[in-house]
């Protein structure tokens, strides 16, 4: 069989399925990234990115979590990263840069001035998407997703355990792929007030439930109460909403603080007279 690096340009999904098969990992379990390094003949190292701070604060400005040296077939990961799931994602992200053919061309041939911000952002998004699909093992994720009867913090936590991926990454993946109406909200805190970093809604949630929502609590209130909550005992809020067909619904919201950000899940609860 051809080396993975000599395969003509094919879809990321096909590349990932071939990697899983060649490394004997086509099952629902945490991905072994070392086996992928061995297949690709890539060496991964821990590196102290804080050393960059001695050179114009470069490491701090770029918020480095991983570096890929294609010519040396080497990946460098932040040895100061304490959260294993974040480090695994960084590792998979750099593998994405290594395997996506167009990324290899850019990283080989382009100077820094050639890499305009829009190009860089596109490459990073593509590498993030590749990392997510790789860590969730492509089609195997959908087998696990079928076992979820309702989207909840508990069930998303079970998915995170199955694949050894962070809870937030798992929530993002579940909400993006489920057929059920669900949305996630990420809120950051700044000077005691809240700022919505981003929201992601499933297709059915976007199409049917984000209309005429009332009694929305302030972000300051959410921040205050979610700080003393946990994923297993979240701060709960109910929103009233009316759909385009006139149906009245209640949206159940859950929030907790994970030490970095305030994580929210919104799902419809029931029809109600509101």
C-alpha cells in the first residue's frame, strides 16, 4: 500500500479512514496519536514555548500551542500545557497541517509576507476541522452519537470520555452534528461583565427555535451564577420562545464555568402556555 504521504489529493475523511485502518484504530476508543506519528514517520517533542518570550514576546503574541517543521518531519508541543485533551488537539491539529496537501504546499513555498491573515485563518480552520474529525475517528463518532437520546451535559461528557477529547470540543461536535435541536454558547468574562464569544446551533435549532425569545437573563447574572456551578450541577435558566407557526416553547439553558470560560447548552424542553 502507498505511504500516506504519497496519496493523491483526496478528502480529509478518506485520509482519516485510511489512517485509522492502517494503525488498527477503527473502533470507538481514544485515538493513539503515537501510532499515527509512527505511520507518518513524524517525531513529536515537548518544547517550552515560554522561551519565545525572551525574543520579543513572540510566543505570547502568537499563543503558540504547537509547531510543525515539515522538512524535519517534527511536531513540537507546549510542555507547559497541563490539560491533556488540549495537548492532544494541538497534536492532531499539526498532523492536519502535515497531511492536508494544500497546507504542505503553503508551508513549504510561502514566505511570511505571502501568508496574509485570511490565508492563515483559512488554514487554521481547516486544520482544526481535520483535528476534530481525526480525534473523533471520522464515521465512528456517528455511531456514538446515535446512542444519545437527548443532548445533555451528562451525555456529552460520556462522548468526551469515549474519545478522550475535551468536554467543550465534544459539546461543539455533538451540537454541530446532531439531528436534535440544541445549541451551545460560550461566554467569556471581562471586567465583571460578559461577552458572547460564539454560539453554535444544530440545523434544527437554527431553523426552528431561534425566534422571538424573551426573558433572556443578563450575561452578568449568568457569569455570577455559573461560577459557583459545575457541569454535574449547572446553573439552570428557562427562556420563553414562540416559533414561526405560533407554537409556544420553553428553552432550557444550562451553564457552568470550567475555569476558562462559561459554557452553556440550550435545548427545547416542552410546549408551554407562556
